[in-house]
C-alpha cells in the first residue's frame, strides 16, 4: 500500500538543530564591552595607586626609623666615650694627689706642654669665632685651630685602669722596671708608675725579659733623663698614661666629627675620628664651692673660678643624620644646656644628647 504520509527525514533535521545550537554558543562567547573594560581599568588603577602609595609610605617610614636608629646609636656611642674618659680623669693609681705625679717626658716632643701637663686632670676651652682663646686653666694655645668655631673641647688625663704590679724592687732611680712577663706593655709607650706616695709619667724606651719578668727601660731622649723621681718597690702599679683632647673637627668634605687627639696605646700622638655627624658640643664644669664634693655651680671653661674644685662635667652633643633627606626641611631650634642653635633649613634630622658625668677621682 502506498503511504501518503511519509515519516519525516530526521537526518535532514539534525543539521538545522545543530546550526541553531552553534549560533547560541557563539553568542555566549562574546567579549567585554567598552564600559566593562573602563570599569576594570579604573579599579586596577585604584588598586595600583593604593599599592604604590603604601609602598612609598612604608619606604618613608623605614627611612625615618633608620635615621632615628642611626642618630640614637651614634649619640649613645659618643656619650659613652666621653663618659668613660671624663669619669677617669685624675686617676693616678694609689696616689690621689696630682701634684705628686711627676712628668719625665721630654719637652722636645710634639704637643708636650698641653697633652702631658699633669697639673690639671681636666681642662676645657670654649671657642667663639676668631676671639683669641686658650685652654683653661693651663693657658696653652695648642691645637686651637683644629677646633670647630663655636664649639667646646675638653682634655682629660689619667692612668688606664688595667695595670700591672712590679715583681721586684727598683734598687735605684734609673733601674729598669720589672713587671709580669705577660704584661702587654712595650717600648715607645707612654706609661705611668705609682705608689701611694706619688708617681712618674715616662716613655718606655725598650723592653726585655729577665726570668719571669718583663723589663721596661726609661732612657733619656724621649725622657728628660734616665732617672725617675723616686724608686718603687715590689707591688707598685704600672699602667698606660692617657691624655686625650676631645673636640669637634670638620673634614675636607664639610662633615663634622667628634674626634680626639692624644696618647693612645702605642701611639704617642694621633688623631682618632670617632663619630661623624656631631655638629656641636657644649660643656659646663661643675664646681664645688663649699667642699662637700657636690657641684654647686656649672660654668663654662672660661668662667671656672678654681679647677681644683671641678668635680663633674655636664655635656651636651648635637648630632645630625649622615645623609640629607629631600623630604625634610629642618628649621627646628635645639637647646644644648645654656646654648641655643637653630637648624639652617637643610634636610638633616638632628637630636640632642645630654648627660652629667661625675669625676670619680675628685669625689674623695
């Protein structure tokens, strides 16, 4: 029988259906619109700007913290050096009378008269411009030109605490000094020897060994003679003699330094630069006016009435950062004890450090 209603050709219908699905699939893969891109870019810019701002802020905070840490560290170190030296001024072993300590060093040596002047364990100077000034109380004008204008300086003298005992009596004044064989004392060193009656300062001219002892000679030439002012018995102390002049120096690049010049271990005379960035130093000397070993008046070096009555030193340092910060314009005012300083509007951060130091060997 002939079928007048034939079945639809499904094979032909499928491609049409497939094309419709393909058309729908292409519509779902369409790209971003201009508006969407602009919104995304705006959000990205905001996020990047915030991240960059955070980075810059953190970098600035880190730099400020680093500068503050450097200032703190430099200030503490500088004050500690001054503290350790000033408090030892006048220590000459068992003898507590500086007039009984005799200087045997030849006056032909450089800077002899001021560095090795044993009359005054502490001396000071305040340099104000081109005014003619001298160290007080000795009146010496040595090395005044090295000191930065407008700043103070101080000289201290003492026997270094680490000392050695004589292992044998000295039979006569020009006899060699014998100490423990392991003593770290040698030739060409400024030394002090003392007992409770007094002492001598001399330059060792040679060293040797004798049994369990090291021998130290004190020949003429670097010394005024080969004789000390007295003989010393077994048990007397021998130590390095320290004489240091602390001051502010400025190098060829205009960088200010806290420095000192003087005897230091085996060097008879040298300059040592301690800390850069120390712009100013102000020193006041505590004078005991009623013999109770307590400072009653703090005075500048030129105003001290009697240096024998100086029992303490009050010091103030002004330090700046090693490098300028372009984000800083420093016009602040700083107070160094009785002195006021205004920053010149540069990019250096600054800080003041102040302390009072008791001269232990005057507190007796």
